[in-house]
C-alpha cells in the first residue's frame, strides 16, 4: 500500500449522521442517481491526442499543460548508470488500451498527489504537466534536423488504480533506424527480434553504455541524419553481464523506446533479453 486511505466505513457513517437524507434511499426515499460506470481511463486527453505530430492541432499543445488521464506506468528508472545520482528518476508511461502510435512518453521532474505516493510499474495515473518538445539545436549537441525529444515535464501525478503491464508491441528494427517511424513508438514497450551486433559496445566516461543494433554504418555525431543505427542502452539496467560484442546475436529484446541523438531501446531487466 503506497499511502494510507481514510477509514471508509467511518466516513460513510459520518455522512449518514450529518445528512439522513443522503441515506434515505435505503428506506424507500428518492433513488440515487446513476451516471453509469466511469471510463477506466478517465475523461481527459490521451498521450496520443497530445503527442501525435500528424494532428492539425498538435503545435498548439507544445509548451501547454493539457490534462492527460489513464496512463499506465511501464518502467521506473532506478538504475543509476552514471553512478552520480543523476541517472535515475525517469518514469515511462503509455496510454492504456491497444498500443497505438504516439501513445507513449517519459515524465520529467514529476511530483505526486498525495505527496507520499510512490508509483510503480502497472500503476494507472492521471497527469497535469507541461508537454515539451526539445529540438536541442544548440552548438554542443545538435539533434538531427526534424528530430525532437518529447516529454511531459513537472507533472503532478495522481493514482487511479493498479493493473497488469501491457504486452510489448512487436515492431521491426527498421522502425527504429528512422526517426519518423521510430517516433511513433517512443515511450512505449516494444519487442524487436533477430538482432545482430555490428560493433563492440561503446562506454562513455559517464558510464552510459550504447550498443548499435543492425547493419547500418556508424553514425558520425549526434546530428548525423537518419537513417542511422538504433541502440541498446543501459538506461534501466546493467548490460555488461551479457558480454555483447561485434558478431553477437540476440533472438529478441523487449524494452522502452527512447530518443537522444538516435533511437534507443532500453531493456528493463534480464528477462527482457533473449540471447
């Protein structure tokens, strides 16, 4: 239990004590109104309503604060790959229901209501935060032209209920080598099969590990144009135990799709990688 609920029985008794009319339906009074079963996903917008760049109204949502309801947590980053406390905290969510394009996103600097709420995988949340699209066209780390990093920042998240984590969507490696195709799946849980590692992994001084997947040539710089190799990354778990190297093959990988310079696939645990 993540936070202590009020004593429901005491509250019900208090309601009847204060206003007997509220309980009169039990004694033959006016019947309670029935608006039907509320939608499991809430009545606010969905991630895909906000994040789909093909919608005519999409530009109006950038830097706005739409209310989004019924998102399911697929991963919470607790693995500090940089070993400095700065590599954790990102929450990945996607719309409940069938996996549709543009239905996933990551949350940055999230706060919770109530304040002692601690979310975990499988929680369904309602959000109110700022939808952002970073183009990072600065002089030090330019993204490829047309590529953006979308997030919901400074969101207040409230708990709705718990459910099962959705099954990963099966997509192809080609979907991840091209930004326009890969953007559809960013933030979502997917599965990619039959991978070959063309080069040895690269470990940055920060501790971040990236492993190119597929046969495309090595990209030259963050702003290199797509198509370019997708990468396995250690955002959510340690990859070193797999001893991946040039020529390694992997039957399937499940992970959350992300973006920074290239499209990333972040496995969540050892069960996500099938050598």
